[in-house]
């Protein structure tokens, strides 16, 4: 269960307004979607209105769909799709490509950070999102990889800001 006290943490006397997601591409059997949905809804109820999403398969696409699903009840919330480079979806399985395109169509804003892939473009995207967030929601089960990088970056650069581990 989400520790509700975490959701009321303020940053420099400001209410939390922005959230970034980061998580693994492969979700293990211990992943509980209801925890993600509950966390997002509680954040919205407590003032978060903008959600940054890196648009990778797995956790990212699921988190984006969760935000979009809640827009019917909370029309004030915004999804910002943060694409590291054009063609990010090229290697996605066909079903995930369709989800990706649908999410981009429904997102409130699409940010593309590079014209083409280059080594490190994913980390540029991750830092871009982390630097705009008041809170980080993560599904991080490993100490290596992009998700762990983003969690460490956020924790080190913004030690006063909350991280919700799912």
C-alpha cells in the first residue's frame, strides 16, 4: 500500500504538481497494476496535474494508459509524452507500436528530444523528465539499467523530493 504521508510532502513550500514515471520494460509477476492506479489517483487528488512519461514498452506505456484512463474523471491532468528520439518504437512488438501511437495521439504534449538515436539519448530523456518532476513513481527491481539510473539521478539531484516505489 502507498504510504499516504509521502503524497503530502511539499517541495519548497509548494504542493506537488508534476510526476515522472520510470520502470522496467519487463514487468515481473509481482507487479501489481492496482498499486500503480492507486498511486496515480492519489497523486491527482493531492494536486499533481502533469505526468511525464518516457514512452518505453512495459511500465512506461502502462503508466501512460493509466493517466489517460483517469482523464475522464480528472480532466485537469496532462500527459506529456517524452520521446528520446524519432523512431523509438521501431523495435517494439506490433501490439506495443499500436499502443505507443495511440498514446501519442491522446497525449496533451509530445516532446521529442533528438532527431535520431544516439548513444545516451535515453539518459537525456530520463534527465529531462526527472528535472521537471516534483515526485518520481517507479517500478525498479534492479540496480542496473535505465530505470536504476533515473532513480539514482533523481535521488542524488533532488534528495528532498519523494520517490514512490511500486
